[in-house]
C-alpha cells in the first residue's frame, strides 16, 4: 500500500527546511555530479529537480560533471583500449579528442538540456570557455600521463555571468593549456575541478555526489557512516586507514576546497533519490559533512 502524506505534514516538511533556505539564499554551492546518478534515468531526473528547487530558493548553483562511462563507450566503439596510470586516464591526442567531444559536447549539452526541459535555466560551459580552467600537464608523477592537466588558475568571469543571469552553469572538466602547453586541451579530474572552482568562486559548500554513503568508519559496515568530521581530523582518518583507496581522492578534493576558503564540503550518496535536497535542507542529512 502506497504511503500517503497529508497537507499538514507537507507544511511541516517545508517549515523544517525554512532555516536552511534562509541560510543558503544568495550563497553559491558547487555540486560535482557523477557516478550512478548520471546513468540511472530516475536518479538523473531527481538531480535535475533538486537543482531547479535549489535555484528557486535563491541558491547560486554551479554543476561540474564527469563522464567516464560515456568516454569509455566511445573509445570502445573506435577500438581504442583505455589505460590508467595512478588512477588517471592516460590521455594521448586521440583520446583527448574523444574526451573533449564527449564531455564538452554530448554529456555537457545533454545535462544542460535536461535542466531546461525540467523547467530550469542552464548554461553549458567547458573549462576552455572564457579560459575558465587553465592548466599545465602533470609532469611530476614519475610516469607519463599524456595530456592530463593540473589546474593552475580558475577565471570565474563566465561562471559569474551565468549565475548573475539566473542560470545554472554546467561545467565539463576539460582545461585550456597554458605556458609550455599553450594551445592544448587538457583532461583534468572533475572532482579536483569542482574543488578549485568552489574555492575560486567563494562557494559556501562543495557537494561531491558519489556511489558510496560517505566516509565509513568500517568499509564493511554501511551503517558506520561518519556524519560530521573536521578538516583537522581528516589526516588522522587517513593515517589510521579509515580513509583509504578510492575515498582518498574524494577527501583530498574536500580538503583542497576547505583550504581554499570553502566553509563546508560534503560527500553524499548520489544513488539516493533527491540526495542533494536531503543533505542541504534536513537536520540529519545523508552523507559526511566536513567542516573547515
């Protein structure tokens, strides 16, 4: 039997959200969109609704997206084998062409269209537009990564213009090469791009949508979620092995944002419907909140 909610309960939910709506109105929040929420149709629709709700409450939202599965699918179609070095995609010239085509073209414009079809306003951007993301090739890793970049600077002019117009900027993580890499397009990590953008634009929060609940005290126990942690405690969690493997890059991106002046960073489970709204507008939230 389908559970129903009466009008008084609906009003109660809205009233409980009111302090958060008041707190975030006019503030900027950066969302890194990736994982299963980009693939599952129901989850994708819920994310678009969340973003529009946030915009309607006066939140200035920047959406930074990945697109690994889509890139992988196109590479397979052309018979090109993927290679990863230290968790990063080795990016030769042919792969970079695919990355730019898929991220800046199809994925970026599909997300932009979905937001607008759902009743919102969006502006698709890639890191090359307006020299938004400027990067140099990663050369100090000890291994050749090809056209993989490390973001040096973020020019927020295009983002602010979009936000000031009432649109949601949708940003793909391809950067413009500078100095010795001038004229090149560089593949940059989307989580890092989101963190750098959040710091540059003086965001109130960075939210990373992932396929895990957040930071778990015991990775074998999904109920061992650490709901709140400070920036200072993160190093201890890494040292104790509580933060390990795939969670390390996520935590490092949160640290990067917090060290850049962002007040709070969140790692949330994008596999849950309306994860963004639950984390932002409820007392309990659903993920791990990291405070500076």
